[in-house]
C-alpha cells in the first residue's frame, strides 16, 4: 500500500464517532493540501469497517460519495449523532 493511502486511512481512523472532517481537512492533515480529490479516490477503495470513511464529507457540508451508497452514509452519520 502506498504511503499517501496509508496516511489517509490513519487520519480517517482517528475521526471520533459523531464528528466529521472534510476531504480537504483530511488532505491537509496528510500534508497534501490540494489533494482532496485524491483523498476521495482513496476512500472509495476502502471496504474495511475499521476505517470510518463515512465520516468524511464535502466542504459545503453535503454528504459526498460513499462506496456503499449515499443512503447508508447518511444513516450511519445520523446514528452516530444520536449517540
């Protein structure tokens, strides 16, 4: 696995339940401030439930993509908000 991908997954693993980061914030934390699209591409390849990529949203606050479907992403975020 390449280093960029590893760093993205490390950052996303640390997002606490009930909170979100934007793709841009993840890119900044990885040290690649203009790589927000690359962050999205990396997260689209994730099928590991230990990496909560549903907690990454667009800068405008909208959901953004999710490789398991946007409805599931919305549901997961809503469930975490309740907790």
